[in-house]
C-alpha cells in the first residue's frame, strides 16, 4: 500500500513551469477586457485623422482591434452590446453600432506580430477551414454539391510556436504550398529575419524550394518523397538530401534532422486556432470568409504575444 505522497511508476520530471504556463493562459483572458489603451483615445484619433480626407474617424483602431477579436467568439451585435457595457461601467468615451464595427473590422489590417528574435526557424504547412456553418446533412440535402474549403497555409516558428505568416484562399485557387513557403521566407528575410532551418512535409519536396534554401543558406529539413531519384539536371542540394535520406532511412533521417519538431510550428497552431475559434466561418462572401480566417490566426497570435509579454515583464521584476 502506498504511503501518503507516494505514487506508482517512475518519478515524473516536468520540463515546464506550470505556474507560469497557467498564468500565461489567464493573461489571454485578461486581454479581452484590457482597457489601458483608452487613456490614449483622443491622441490616437488625432494621429489617425491627421491629413485624412473625408469624414474623420470617431473610434480608434485600438477599439476596433479589440472588437475584431471579440467577433471571433460572438456576432457583431454582441460586440456592440459589450461596448455599450464598457461605456457604462468602464468609462469608455462612446460606443459604435454593429454596422460600424463590421465596416471597420473587415477593412482592418491584420498583420501578425513580428518574431521576438532575429534568428528563427520556419515550418510551413496547410490546412482547411469549413466554408459555412451548416452540417454535412444540410450540405447534402440543400447544398450545391461543391464542398469547397478555405485553404490556409501557415509558416510558423516551431520553437516559439508562433504564427509568422498566413496565406488564405479558396480551395483550388491561390499559389501552391511550395510557392507560398518560399514567398513567406522571402518576406521574413526582407523584414530582417535570419532563417536557420526550414521544415516541410513531402508536398514541399521541390527542386525550386531546395534551390531557394541553398541560395539563402537555410538548412532544408524537408521530407523526401518515396519515389524521389537523383536528377543531375535538378537541384544539387536536393540530390544530396536524397542520397542522405536513402542511406539513413526515414527514421534515422527524421531523428537526425529533428523532423518531428515541425509539428509545433504548424499543426499545433492549426489545432489551437480551430479549438478556440472553430473551423467554420460565418461570413457570406468568399472575400470576407478568407479575411475572417486570416483574422483568426491574427487574433490567436496577438493574444498569445500579449500574454507572453505580460508574463515576461512580471517575472523579470
């Protein structure tokens, strides 16, 4: 019989500081009602309206950013009701109606926060978001038989678990995943980032992408296709990786390359976004559907970064 405080099996050593992790998740909730920005309401509006032609802005972007994240959980009318309550109980200067919220939110620039460090790793992969709120039965009975999805390609940092770049398009449209991966990495390099390594699945096994990694001095950790053969007219970097892959076999190659690390830079982010905000979109037009999906990843990364910065500040004091 076990004594008090004892447990079966081996002693577990936790690599995470669970107190800190728990506080980080709590901070994500605080973001939804953090109104520190209200103190700069007039100053922000003054900056926004400087040199503006036409009717001036009446509501600062800080409010619209917050409402954009609220609308990932609730409707625009609910966001209006929440804003009215903040006017009454939190000294918010004034509130906007749901149509104003909608017009501002759909035009909102949702650029993801920049990486925290200059040197990063990148992992790219794609997933799908369901195009409507109806279930499969209703789609079968009343739909037009075209069950298209919203295609999402994300490039993330597998070590910091941050979404770095997001590309959204209707299924069957837009660029291919290898082209998007190259585009994302080039954008990050143009923004001053140094990419050390790139992770990708077999769909990204292309001569062009290997050549790009070679040119930019990025270590490619891309899974080689089973039917891959050395092509003397193709990428020499890919040819070297094919020889290495065939010599080691998948398991040894994956262990040496730490290939499994790519999951935290893509699949982990996909899972979190879909669990928090759902994988179905509410917007009506295709353009707004794609924009809504992009806002979900922006909202996830914005709140995540907010919480991390709050916790880092607290523990550095």
